[in-house]
C-alpha cells in the first residue's frame, strides 16, 4: 500500500519551479528570510527518494527530513514549511505513515548514500595561486602569511581572476579555499581580499548541507581531540573540522560522528557562536572556552599569542555538560565588537585594486 510522503505535500502546497537546476534544486523565493525576491529565487527544495532538503543561499536557512533517520520533523524543517503557509495537519499524515511496517531497513541503507558530497569543478576564472609577480597573487601570498600565519605553499590555494566571463567579477580578488574529500574537490569558498565587499565570504550555489572541511581528520586514527570550529582558517591551524557557520546540519553531524575521537567544539566568541556550542552540548560533545583575551577565534589567537599557547589554553579550558553550558554564557558574546574597538585589518593602499583607484 502506498503512503504519503513529504515530497508530495511540498509539491502540492508550494509553487516550485517547473524543473530543477543543475544541482537538483527546485527554486523558490525564500519565505524564511522573506526578502520579497529582491535577490531573486535564492532558495530551493530538493528531493532524493523520500528525503526532502531545503536551503536558502541568501539567509543560509537549511533543513533536512530523511525518513530513514527521522520520525519527526526538525525545528528547521517546520520553520521552513510554516513560512510557506503549511500547517501541522498538512505534514502529520507523513509522520503517521512512518509508523507503519512498510518502511524497512532497506530504505535506511539506501539513504546512507545521500550523505556523500558531490564532486564539483572550479570555473575557468579561478586558477591556482602562483608566485609570478602578479599584484593579486602577491597580495594573496602576503595576506596568508601576515594575516593568517600560513605559508601559501602549504596548501593548494586558488585566486579569482578577472576575465570576460560574466561571473568573474564576483570572484575577482578573492582567495579561494578549496574543500576536498578523498582527493576530490567538493566545495570552495572565496575570501574577499579587498576588504570592501559586504559579503566577506562567497560560496558557489551548490548544496552544502553535507560539506565540512577536514574529512581526513575525521578518518584519522588517534585519541587526540577532534576540534570542530566555524571557519576554514581555524580548522587548518588546529587540524580540525570546519562546519562553515554557527549551526551544523544533520549531514555534517553524521560525518563528524564517524570519528571515534573526542569531539570538542570551539565556538567563536563574538556573533552567534553560542548556537554552535548549544548544539554540541545537545549531542554530548565537549566545549572549549580558551583564554584568548579579545580574540574572536583560534586563528586570531594564534596570530596574537602563538600556536603553542593557543593549543594549551584550548586543552586546559575544555568542559562538558553543565559546567560547559555555564561557561559558554560568559564566553560567547552575543554582539560583535565595533570596528573601532577591534581595529581594522585593512592596510590602506596595499591592495592592488585600491592602488589603481587612488592613482
């Protein structure tokens, strides 16, 4: 006997685009951030078997419902559905159907394949970072060393070039941070080097719910803690995992849980770092609240105090359970400091695009 699925409910209740895009997303205007289509249809639903995913590339709201793993809808999914006008009685039949014996373990085994991230390619205007005397490359090399403490030769960095391609302008003068799994490119981020763009980090319009940086660390056989952080640079220095924000998806949690290493989350001190910490506590993971003064994250602390001290204070300020929840309230500040307090990282006139404008 057939049963109703969440995909059927979504298709019946929400006006989706007629056809999916190249990544399988049926585009919609996000009702969660509700920007009234000022940036176009930046959100979408994706269906894979009976799994339903939602993602907004504008506000970052993500949700996933996998009937092989879940017997109820997550808060993120109900938030998305309610934003589109659906009510509990619309999706409740889906949950009732899951109680039947028709959903056997074969469905669960099939769903495991959905956690694997897709392999992607870099566009032609993104090429390897090289030391060839080009101003953009030289600035990127200097930025990595002086601002991040990284020798550019230690990782395969890329740079966004200006070409005739219509999309190259958005990526020009961005340092490209590639993400790999089993030696294959699965994602990348572009960090603005001009310090003039409103969007500091730019990502491709591709699914990111199962993307983390540091798959090789998850697979490493060691008893050392597995450090979980928000950003790429922090993860690189700590040889840890980056989840690209202050909230983990169920896919990211799935991958991190593959590791037998003790899991320790180091939230950013400013912004909404407490959200990642609270999520980690619900999973039974540990939290580190290192003594790093007014530094925002481990990378900034390493640049100010050195790597040895930063690693030491991370280890000595690791807590779990109730003690961790109390310390997080004092560690994570809800509001970021003003630029006047933290100072600016921009060295005025040193970026080649700035020099051209001033000359």
